C-alpha cells in the first residue's frame, strides 16, 4: 500500500507544476497586460495598487524570472492583496473556505448516499417500472440547467411557500441563537444548495453504482454465496455491496473538480459566503489577485481531495492494502 | 445403482431453457432423468455446452434469471423446484454443498478466509458460535482440507493464496456444515497439473471420511474415472449414457466411445491429439433425431429421423458391445 | 434507427430550424426597447411577453437559439480538434510524449473547469467568440483520452504494421486506418459536448460572464428573470425550458448513439 500511495504522490508533482504554469500563462495572456487594462477599466482600484502590482508581479522582469517569482509566491500562498480592499488575498480566501467546504462535503455525502440507494435498488429491480422511472428522472436531472432549477426553487420557496431560506448561510438573528439552534439554522440554509448540487450529480453516480452492482452480482463468488445457503439480504448488502462501492470512491474523487467548480454558481445564486462567491465577486470587479488566489486554492483542494480518495481506496481494497 | 438403494438426488424430466431473445430459446437441458444414491459417486461428463454445468447449477436452483425450468429435482426428500426461502437455504450448503471451477473467482476478494468460513457456518448453525469458537472450528476445517498453516490462511485474503490453497479453502467452506452431498463443478480444471493430483487425492479422502455423495462435473475423463465408478455422459442437453464405466471397454454409446478413444494415453504410444469431427448441434433448434448422428460413425437412416430413448444405459439404436463391471 | 436518437434528433432539429429561420418568425427586432411595454405577460401581441426593457421575449428567445447553437457547435469543434490532435499524438508516439500529454490532461482535470473558465473569461474579456474558444480550450480531455486509447489499440493490430511495411507514411496510416475506427465514439462525444457547452454558456451568461447584452442568450435573459422572479414568471420559465430542451435532446441523442456504437451489453 505504501508503494501505491507514494507512486500517486509522485505523480501529483507534475500536475501541481502544470497548474502553476497554466495559471501563469492565463495571467499573462491578458491583452495589453492586465495592470494597464485594470487601471483603465476599474474605478475601484486605489492609485497605489498599480505600482504595488507592478512590483509584486515583477512585470518588468523577463518571463522566466516572473514565473519563478510566481512559483515562490505560490509556495508561500502569497497572492498579493485584493484590489478592492487591499486585504491580503489569502486571508479573504481562507475566511470563505469553511463555508465552501461545508457545502461541498455535505453535497458529496448526499450524492454518495442517495446515489448508492438509487443505484443499488435499480440494480436489484432491473427493467422494472421503478427502474425505468428512476433512470428517466436522473436523466432529466442531468439535463436540467442547475442554475435554472435553483431559480425555480427560489421562486417556490421564497415566494410561494416560504419555508426554506434561499440566501445566505444563516439567519439574521444567528448571533442570538444557542449552539444547537445555530447548527440547525445553518443546516436549514444548506438544504436548497445541497439539493441542487446533488440533483445533477445523482444521475451519473447512481448509474455507475447500478452498473457496478449488476456486474458484481454476476460474479461467481456471489453464486457461491448463494450456494452456501446465505440469506439474500446478507449476500446483497454485505458481500456484493462492498465490492461494488469500491470503485465509487474513486469516482467521487474524480467528481470533486466538478462539485467544487459548480459551487461557484450555486454560492452566487444562494448568496452562500463561500470561495466560489468570492471568485464571482472578484470576477465582476476585476480583482485579479483574488481570482488567481481562488482558482489556485480550488485546484489545491481538488488535489487534496483526490489524494484522500486514493488513500481511502487503498485502505478499502485489500488487494492494494496487502500486496 | 441397485433397486434397493434410496436416491438422495433424484432428477425427473428436467428441462431447462434459456431465454435468449424475445422469441428465441436455448434448450440447454432436455428431459433429463438421473438418480444418485446416498454415498454414491457419479461423474457427469461431456464437452462444453452439453448441459452438465446447467444440470449442476439446477440442483441447487442457482440458474441465471433468464432460465426456465420444468420437471423436478428432489434432494434428500425436498423438492428443489418448489422450495424457496428458508427451505431452499436449508438445502444449500447444508444438505448439498457446491464447489466451483475457478477457486479464485469463487472467493470474495474483499473478505478474509475466516470471514467467509464464518458466513457459511452462520448460515446454518444456531446458535451462532462466538468468534473464538469459530476460529477453532475454522482451523480444524482448514487442516482437514490439507492446509497446514491454517492460522495464516485464516487471516489471509484470497489473492494472497495460491490456486491450490484457494481450492482447499473452497472445500473447507463446502464441508463446514457437514453436507451429505458435494457437487463439484470442474474442481481441477483451473489448476496446475501437479496441484490437480493433490486435489483429487483430497477429494477421495474427504469423500471416504465424510461418507459423501459426490456429483462430479468434468470434461476430463481421466479425472472422472479416477474419482467415480459411475459415469454419466451428456451430449447436447441430454444424458446419452449412464453406467459403471472405467474405460473404453465399457463404453456403449458411440460418443462415449469416441471420448475415450481420443484421449492420448501414455501406454498406447499415441502422441497426437485427435478431435471428433463435426460440431455440437445448435440447441436453439434441437434436432428431431439423435443429436450425435451427424458425427457418429455408426449412424444410419433411422438415427436421423427418430429420437432414441435410454436403453440399457445408452441412448442409442446401435451401441457398441461392452464388458460391464457390476 | 434507434428510438432515442430519433427523438433527440427531432427535438434538436426543431430548435435548429427555429434558430435558422429566426428573422422570419418574428416582426420585432430583438434589440428594440419599448419602455412603455415593460414586463408584459404573454399575450396576443407578444406571444411570450416582454422583458424589463420592453423587448419582445419571443424574438430574443429565437435569436438566443442561434447563440446557443453557434456556441455549442463551435466550442465542441474546437475541443474535438484539440482532443484529436493531442490524443492521437499521445497514442501514436507513446513514451515521453504520451506521459507529458497525460500529465497535461491531469492538470486540466484537476483545476475545476468552471474556475478555470472564470479565470480565463476575466482575463480575456467576455464575448461570444471568447466564450466559444474558452469552452473549447477547457473541455477536450475526454475526447483526447478516448482517441488515445483507440489509437493505441489500433496501433497494435497487424494491418497497421502491414501498412508500415509497404511504406506508407505515418500521417497516412493515421488518417486512413485509425480515423474510421474512432468516428463512432467521436460522434457520441461531440453530441454530449454540445449539450455541455450549451449548459456552460448559458450558466456563464446568466452570471454576466458570457454573452453580453444587448445580444440575447437564453442565459442572460434569465439574469433579468432572476430579479423579476415573483412578477414576471415568463422571463424565467421560457428560457429555462428552452435550455432544457436543447440539452435534453442532445443528451438523448448521445445516449442513443452510445448504445449503438458500443458493444451491446444486455441490460
């Protein structure tokens, strides 16, 4: 198992380097140099910022020197200061990070659990009416534009049946609540964003679980389990399930970038104070340092998540754990 | 099998069809009748597609979802066709246990050997033994199956064991609930030749020790004859010969005769492999007459038109003369 | 022909048809503002109602169809070409070239696509052309992988060796022997790619980062819709349904094509 993990980590290095290169390239693609453009377009930039920026990004130095500069700053997580309020970018990102993590991790859980339930039941009742309906529903969910669904949900729950909050992470009187109430309040606010995120991802995961389960159920060790006289429930939910869910762990790791990326839309719509929303606000106000910071941190989160998924998989699959 | 011996496995008029399309059916088994007495060892032989595996799986109702059975199977007094739920589970693993062809595939890759033995025992024993007692039991079973480092094997995962070890584990699991019957589906096919010999020896000794009724499925005539006095030959979904056969001298049906004939034998000095010319009939459209007719050296006009029934242990109008051992 | 492909093709065909004959369908100019007719519900004169600037919604919707179509198709073309190039080069040459390409794919997959797109849009400026290029530049990874796998497996077959022996040039081998085998998966990919591109474009336009007003996109019509949710339901309903239909029809076609081009697994 150690060898497997070390191998994965070594493979990560070129990826990380690649990310730094790509972000670097994009920054320098801005026609006319982004400092100038920024100055011309953005009224919010304070006068000192431009000089600061020039020095910070070393825009007068040769390209390779700039890249090395970029690398060293990335290592220190120094993205400079926000154009809007001159606060260090890293601070702004870190204070928004927990909200994003909360939303994304919860969404992943929901997708995993619901997806497994739908997938397993679908595998057990293949070609039944239930199966066809579920396939159709998840397929539709896959095709519905998520942001539109969010709008509809907002319309329903804010206007018609105001039972769920549609914006923010907590109510106005949050500070005055007891600890348990606070948790409930946040959870209540999470219902819609998590639901919308899950709706799209469900189709893919449930379908994968279903086909994985179907494949596992056709294996000889399952027939052998029946031949042993084991109860069907035990065979399906113990013997078969563990085998079919293992690849799903990897799949969830692969869906991470999608979920993290998608959070940018949902956070904006639901005014969720997370990293995605920060990125959007920065985009709207051309706050370049913040944008670069959020993108890089988002990529870092994905790498971390993938690594965690790899570790989890290595631990679950005895064929890798005990080689 | 003598008229006085009670049949512990009784197959009557068993036909199995696989639904392969909206109107298409594959007639895998056609009206099979077979009785095996308690304590008897019978080898069911034939080439791929003859239906022997379908027959084995049907004994414990393990067929795939698209199979349709008619006729009946009675195991130790219980009708398998009618059995479901508790009753069926009472037979599986307890009255009759089964071991499969590829031991690596038949063991769950994500559970240890101990866990898998435990599953088998817990399925039938009540009250359920605690872990300590279970470990002792399991060790004993593994030792009986010829595994000396039972401790290591118990905690191992299937992929950490060799093919021979895996097969022994399979057998230990199969015998864990003291079944009366052992159904062995190609137990040696996936193994190396040297390991094969060991497994055959093991089967012989376990058979004697536990007084098992053995139903051995194999395409390897040598293995069949080593383990069983009685050989049941299948072809194109039917039993074509059934009797105490240990060599070509006892082979009445031309197909059985050909099977023994083509085996390269050290003593005969013949080295090349031969094959029976022709191929098996398409079981979606079973022939009206004898299934073996197109490839049979003794076939005549009658064989094409009329379907032969079993007579004196052979389904043939023109069988060979034999010297049977009684 | 597969039922699913047929249904999808009909739906998509209808949308394409609407987009193409857009000018003939409406007498209103999609840019014409008429502040005295703001936010009118669907009625006799404006069959889908009007938006917050008094523009006829139906005209904007129909021209919006054009935007979606063009963005979808061109973005997918760009990503397919990039994917084809990278995939076939990686698959054919193997070794270091392959490893580098695969690392590049990993990088693209690791940075959450929407963030990457966001960054590119901000640095390059939002416009229809930029959006097409950006979406194309960020979605080639799937097709590259598929192509690479196909090229690698075809490379092993004997007849490519035979062709080499006869002396055909490498490019010729690739074009004449390998390409025909990959057309199936490529079509499937492109179909799904179009639906993905449409979703992405409308999402970006919705957030103000895509097609800029006054040019209509189903997404940016929804931007206004968001502010008038409780009063002007037509601004929310129609564009959403349109996007859904476009995406759904492509997805269904893609599913149908995928069933047809893949080895048949009995479900």
